[in-house]
C-alpha cells in the first residue's frame, strides 16, 4: 500500500521571498478630490476622481508626487499611466500605529 505522503504537495520549510512586484501598503493613497488633467495630450498630470486609489512611487517633489491609478484586480500586460499628483489632493490609505 502506498503512503499518503506521496500525494501531498511538498511544503517549503521556510517562507518564500517576497516577490519583486509585490505591493507596499505605505505607498497606497486615496484621492480626496476630483482632478481633471489639463486638456493637452502632453500633460504629465494624472487624472483621478475622489475615492480613487493611487500607488505613489516617488514622494521627493515639494508639491507633486509621482504615481499611477491602483486597481485591485489581476495584473495585466497593460502598463498603467504614470503621472504627477498634487500631494495635497491625496492621503495615505493605511496609517502606521
């Protein structure tokens, strides 16, 4: 008779490393206001609505951050549009305690 352990999946002895494309919760922000980007095609500002989630990738600027709209769904091959976000229009979703 064969043992049941042959049919069980191999369980790793330690947790796998965090994937490179994992989400950092401290980089998720929520929009407090609506913002319509300027009408020109070459605008670097990101357009968003109140309540949208943004993933902020750079907070070095004095007035603007750099980020993209964050959507909770399976990843696609489509690259998100990255743009400037006025820092006073957003706030972090998660707060450190």
